[in-house]
């Protein structure tokens, strides 16, 4: 039996509160919270409606996932339609890692699952009624979403990594040179991911940081430079935004990560060099994992109390 210290309990409660605030800010009226411990989220798609119901407890997120259930509320006359709740719940359990909040990831996963089901319904012009075998196929299809080439036939891409100690070129124009921390490389099926972190306190800081990064030809020539930032302005307003740079939905997820980490006055850029094999949804995990590691290693990681500050997206 796990026994938590008082500080561990307090930290878990704080992270639970931060997660519920994020869920409310992202999904608004689809979220209901009871007694600060029960979270209910309606997840809708074109053809389906699921309800995710989570019970927070003192061991979440440090040691265990929240107790949860997925309830199929799809309005259909078919008694044996598509969704295998047990299979879906088992897939969600795999996403939990001790010490990390997971409910938002569950919502994203379930949403993508329902979108895959919608696609099956649309392609086959059928009502939402599937056999268990077909449901397994939908799961597999979703995991392989956007994987268009076979890995063994993919062309190897030449890649030269950027050393964390590598200096950036001096700019041709006169502006303050930002201090940028560049992390290690994460490689996944021939794609390479590397994050860069810098302190920012204004929009000009953000522009200077990106301008400096792009002066490095390795970064400028990358497939994507996904960016997110979060800072408190002189007026006390919390400013935050992101840029996908062609990697759809990646910037938004990166911003959600630094929001969950309660990061203040920080900008993170994740560079991806595409290796010829499309990774599907796993690319988002790679982007966020390398970003989190680099933020924590950067020396710039500071969590501030932004709960009382007014948010403004710029």
C-alpha cells in the first residue's frame, strides 16, 4: 500500500486542480465537475456520444490513474452497435504514466477514436453498427493514421544533429541575442526531434528567439519548427499562443503541455526533421516528450502562480 507524505498529497491536489482548470478552459460546457473530485466530460462526434467520467483520488497523478468509466450514450436503435467500452478503456490505461496527468490525453484519444469511427461510417455508408473484429480494426487504423509509406521502402534522410553546445550565428541586424538552450535528439523511426527553450517576456523576445533559431541552416531547413510560448506581460496579463508550422495540431498540444506544466515566461520550439516514415499520432508524443525533457533541463523552468492572472491569447 502506497503511503503519501503531506507534501505529495498537496502536490497531487494542486495538479488535479490545474488539470480540471485546463479541461474547463478547453472544453467548456462539455465538462462538469462535482465536489472537485468527479469530472464528467461529454465527447461528441458526428455519429457518436461518449461520456468520460473520472474520479480523482489522493494517489493521482503521482502513482495511479484516476478511477474512470467510459459510457456510451450514442442515440441509436441498434442494440449491438460499434463501441467496445472495455477495449477503449484498456487503450486509455496504456496512456497513463505515473507523475503525469492523463485525463486530457484520454479526451484527445477518445475524440480521435470517434473521428475514426465517423470515417468508417461515412466510407461504408452504414449506421454505427460494428462487430468486435471491426472495432479492433478501427483501433488499428487510428494508430496508423497518416502513415502512408511502408517503413522498409522509405528513403533514408541524411541528418546532422545540432549539439546543445553549438552557438547560433550572429545576426545581421542589431537586436538582443536571446539565450537559447538546445536539448538532446529524440529519434523515432528515422524522424529526429529536438527542442529549443528560451526565456521570453514580450512579443519582441519571441520574434528575436525565432529569428535567431532560423539563422541556423539546420533548423531553417527542418521539416517543421513547432512553437508555443507563455509569458506574463508587464500589465500582469498572461499571453500565450502557438504555431503548428505545418504539423497540424502539434502547436496546440505543445501549448497544452506548457500550460499543464504551469510554465511562465518561456518559449519552446520543437524542430522535426522528417525521416521518410510517417509516424501517425505517435509524433505528438515525441514532440511533447522532447519538449518536456528540454524544458526541465534548460535551467529556465519556473512555475508561477498564474491562476489569478487574466489570460489573453496573442
